C-alpha cells in the first residue's frame, strides 16, 4: 500500500485504510506483548515497539504514526512508573532493565530533536521535543527515589544534574542545562529539608 501510495496509484480512502492497518497491527502486537510476554519484559518490549513505530513515522514522514508511537511510549512510561516490579532479580539485571527503558525515552527525544532541527515537524509537534526531554528526566528522578537507597538519593540527584549540565554544553543544547539546574534545585531542597534536618 505504501509503494502504491508513493506512485499515486491509490485513492485517499485507501491511504486511510493503509494507516488503519498499521495502527491495528501495532495495537495487536502491543496486546500480544501484554498478554503473552513475561511481566519483566512488557514495558521494555512496548518501548521498543514505540521506537520502531517512531522510526517508521520518520521514514515515511507520517505525523500520525509518530504521535501514535508517543502514545505507546506514554503507556510504557506509566507501567514503568507505577507497575513494574523487580523483586527477585539480581541488581545487575534490575539496573540493566531500568537503564534500557530510560534509554528508550531519551532515544525518542533525540529522534524528535533530529526532526525538529531538519524542520520536519508541524508547529504543535515541536512542543513534543521539550516534553519528551522533561518526561525522560522525570523518569530518571523517579527511578532514583524508587530504587536508590535513601542515603544515596542526594548524591545520585547531584550526579544526574552534573551529567545533564555537562551534556548540555557538549551538545550545545540549553534544555539539558535547564534540566540540570532543575535537578540541582531538587537536590538543594532535599539537602535543606531532608539531609540537614535529619
């Protein structure tokens, strides 16, 4: 259908049908993941499907597929934040899974950033670039509070803040520097009201 569409050999209703087939097939794949994949792999599998859909949406310049991929990522992020459990896993395996999931979030940001730099995004899609970054960074902070021992939380926040700040200078991206400042602010608040008060 895509090849026919590129050659202008199909009508507009058929183009919509082709998109519907893609959305249906992807949704069916996600449903199959939720039903048949082991719990520990569900979120990562969904995130990978979302990244692949985003790449496909970039390749064929289809904003609807890109937005659909973000909806899948939101579903994956929700599972990551509130459902995923790592009981019984080794620390190495646990952190490998966590980092892989966080990497998917940042990959989505960098893909959207690349599209934005090439001026291939609609006006409303441009807002997704910063939203993806801040969502990814929020997931990092949430991970620290959920999975790092209390005595190491402040240090971990500081390290993440430094990494974002330095990365912002290296890739000349101010949003990373802003994210670093925000995390530094969270760190200072924690030092003042939790660490020192304790």
